[in-house]
C-alpha cells in the first residue's frame, strides 16, 4: 500500500510540471505572437516534416546535453549545456504554436490567449500522462516543436521582429 506522502508528492510533481508547461506556452504565445502564428502555419502545412526535422536536430542536441558530464573540459561542457537549454526553450516556443493550433481547433471564436490556454491544457494533459505521455508523446511533441520553429524561420520573417501593439487600456 503506497504511503499518502508518496502519493501526494507525485500528485504535486504532476501538477507542477503541468503548470510549468502551460506557463511556458502562454508566455511564448504572448511574447512571440507572429512566430507562433508562423509555427501554426507549419503545423497546418507539414506536421510530419516538422517532427522528422525535430528528431534529427533536437534529439542529438538533447542527448549531448544529457551526457555533458562525460565531456572533458569545463568550457566545452558549459557550451553544450547552454546549447541544450537554448534548444529546450526553442522547443517550448514551437510547442506553444502546437498548443495554439489545438486551441484554434477547439474554440475558433475565442481570443488568442484563450485558444493558447485551452490548447495548452489539452497538450499538457497528454504530455503528463504516465508511460505513453512521458515516454513518447512529450519527446515527440518537443521535437516537432523544435522542427516547426526551424521550418517557420522566424529570424528571416520581417514580421517576427515587429512588436504586436498592446491593446489600449480602458
């Protein structure tokens, strides 16, 4: 029989992971609105290519970052860890586009942040599902987000650098 403390620990861990993912997606959707819109277009046009490109590019970066402790030399180790963290943040921006796409399919008439919230809730619940979510869907989702970010090429898009005007306060 599991101890109550262990059960509550894992419940709190799942809730924290869910809220962290949701927070990253909402912030990325709000800060990089034109980039996430370009990523949504990539998911509409070529989702399989985004996944395959992400597996080929994101996978080796993360595997190298996870094995950074075995790399000799502190400067190289720090550079590998920095590359891994940067790749993870880019993957979060990419999956924010996926969350926005899911949210648009769930509620087409809602505002942009509500769409990102609804899609993020659904995507987060899928990602924290034991075994299938942790073992496959989370990794595939992050890899496809990284690949969709690369396919969207926000650094070449002139609209990506423009700030979205904030609505006027009443």
